């Protein structure tokens, strides 16, 4: 939380549901996704509080009108900003921004870990991170991204922060585009060199054979005639 956020969230006129909406839902969503769009049903379910005394009941719920009022509070406080072209009376599907949110380049690591979800997308730091990892072409297709997300959706027990998920995607793209060239020819090259060297040195060298022949001659000369 930045000092400016703390100051505005501490205002007495700001309701507790508005604070919860900002801190628990909007802030994490905008950190994960720069072009976040408001989703009323999703936010309504996230803000609902179950009533332990009533099976299936809720002690607190918000409807669309109440969500709009909570957004009005946050907008008036300066915590949420709307695009200048937005004219609707509600904020459902509105692309919002959080003016006091620190930029992704200044976020400390590690960020909060989370399981992969269907709406996950790389952020604005992906291109620079890919280049640092040796992936000069950081462009990816929807098919490549979809396969990556689908793979990790099947492993909900795996948690990683945004930076780590992007590293995993970069690794997957590199493995797909630059497969290791470990075919039979490349595997046999070092072994072939060793085999040739071994074949060349299986027997005595020519110099050794010459010295052995000279030794035999000297031995024959030194032997008395019968």
C-alpha cells in the first residue's frame, strides 16, 4: 500500500465495503491485468458474506445498485478513475484504472502467489523479461497462450507470482521454438572421435616397432654361434 492509498482509504467518510472492494478485489485485479474491466456478478459474489446460522443464506450481499454506489465512493475519493468516454449510469464492463497504484516496474518481488486462472495474461514487463531470458521475439499466439494456461489449470495446487508465471511462459515458448538439437548425429560425434583415437592407438607405434626390431638384432648379434 502506498502512503497516498493509505491516506484516502483511512478517510472516515469511506465505507468499509468500499475499502474492501478496493483493497481485496480491485487492487489485486488491476495488478494482474492492466486493462481490467469491472464485472458486477463476479464482484458481487466475492463481496458476499455467508450467514452461518442460515444454510445457504448470506449475512451480507450487494446488488448492482449498491455496487454502483461503492464505485461512486471510490471515484469521489480519487482511488478509481474512469475513461473519459464512459457515459453509462453503472460501471459494469467499464475499464477502470487505479491512479495511486504503483507501476509494475516498481513493484517489489516476490508478488503475491496465485494459482493459474483462465483470464491470466502477461503484463507490460513481459517483453523486457523475455529479452533478458534470450527470447528476442516475445510475440505469442492465442493458441500458445491457451495451451500454457490449460496445462497449468490442470495443476491448481501450483502457485506462483506474476513474475514467475511469466518466466514459465517464456521457458515454454523457448522450448517450443528452439528444441534442443540432440539427434543421433550430434550424439555420435564425440564418441566417433574417441573411437578413431582408440583405433589409431590400438597397437604399438611405428617408432616403437622400429626400436623393438633393433633390440632383436642386437640380441641376435650377442648370441654365440652354436
